[in-house]
């Protein structure tokens, strides 16, 4: 039985759906809710004046309404505050893909405590990872209110169009990219150990630092080079296409799915990937789809890089399995279908 049929078979489901409205910050959501065959009205909230728009919509919401947020912590918090202070029942709050960091300062810990109290008003969390220990410990996010949905490759269309032309695990260098909580220092030390040609897609140190990534670019080994990120999709695509394998090193302090878009893009393009263990990695993938290494262990990472570089059979097998997984997740509409299916199931 389809998800839609299951929903329609529940008591009073037809009446609930008939009176339901969906408000969302997912810009590409539409009246069909992705590939989900429902006639639920969908209103996309304008992010440019998000708070004002949200307050107006939420104050006038009804109990059957769904507010589905695409990771906007400030909007989620504001909706929770309105809901907490409202004398009547308001719409349900669904928080998708909240990107949170470990609070390190007294001010950050106080903010996390305040948010954790307000976020008790969230009706449902949807995550792209399963390991919620960090979220639960630092922000009190309830695993019983949480659902997992797999993310998607941002380069799905490009990779799917080339799937019959892609040579698995072929390329001239090891590639790494992304800016959120990346452990490039460990990767550089690993490259120093094994001597393999390694390239990092580089924006700027200030940009990296703003996303929790810090790296001393002085004294880089001769086998490590920086590729200037000019923005847009083309540089990202070219960097991945020219690589033999891709490394996604993340810091041990990461408590959410850092690097998930990078490794799914790499997989979709037929590249074997090495990923640091943590949320969004070994909690959602198997060791037949990716190679995992412990955090902050340059020797283990150097060995994994060398093994996949030298063992073409192991690399191509990993790449084949990874590509099958990534392409099987579908495009953005498939992701929206998964998200709204989960939200409607819990409504």
C-alpha cells in the first residue's frame, strides 16, 4: 500500500486533508507536494521577509495547518514562541534539516538552553541523518519526534544524464570540497604521509572559518594544491569529474550531516568516497557504499586513500555501489516527496 493510501485509510483522514493547508520555506514545493498525489494547498513563504510573513501566517493558522521549515532556525524558533504564547491551538511545526553546532561559549550554551525549551513546541523533526546523540544532548531534541529521510545528490540531473558514459574510479587526483566543519588539516597530513596528488576546492579562509572550518595554508606539501572555487556548479562538477576518489573529512565536533551533499554528488558521478565517521556518514551508509575512517586520524586516512588509489577493483566496487545508492535517491522532487510524506504521515 502506498504512503498516500495509508494516510487516506486512517480514521478522519479525508476530513483532515480537506481542511489542511501547507506553508513551507521549500522554494520548489508545489501544489502536488513533490511527487505526492494530494490536492493540499501549498504556500511558499517568502524568505526575503520571512519573519514578518511567518508571524502573519502563523497567527492566523488553524490546527490542521502544517508549517514545514527548511532548516531556518530563527523562523522555527519564532514559530515556537508564537505557538507557546498563543491562547488557541495553532498549526503544526515541522523542522527539517536543522544545522546545529556544539555550543562552546557560555552565551552559546545559554542560547541553546533557551532554544531547547522553545523547541518543545516542534511537532516533528526531519533529519538527513540518524545519529541524534549530539542534538539530544545539546539541544534536547526528542528522538521520538524525529524522522529520518535520505538526502539527494545536488548533481543528480548531471550525473544521471552521464551515467552510461561514466568510468568508475577514474581520475588523476584525490579531491575534497565543502566548507562546513571540514577537517582539512587531517587530510593534508594524510596526503603528506602517502604522497598522493590531492586537490582542495578553496573559497577563502574567512568563508571556511564562518562555517567552522579552519586551516593553516602555510607549508602545504608539494602534492597538495588548491583549486579556486569561482562559485556556481561548474567548478564543483569539474573538480569531482577529474578525481579518482573523493575524501570528505569532517571534524569530530560535527553533530549533524556535514558533507552529505558532497559525498552524494561524488557517488552519483561514480567516485569512491572516504568519509569521517559521524552523523550522516556511517549511521546512514554501509561499508559497501563508502569507506569510513575515524575522526582526526591522519594515519588511518592516509592508509584508506592509498588502498583505494592502488586497488582498482576495490575502488570500482565501492564506486559502483555508491553510484547505485546516490542515483536511487532521485532528484529534488523525490526528496520533497519523502519530506512531505513524512510530515503528512505525522499530521
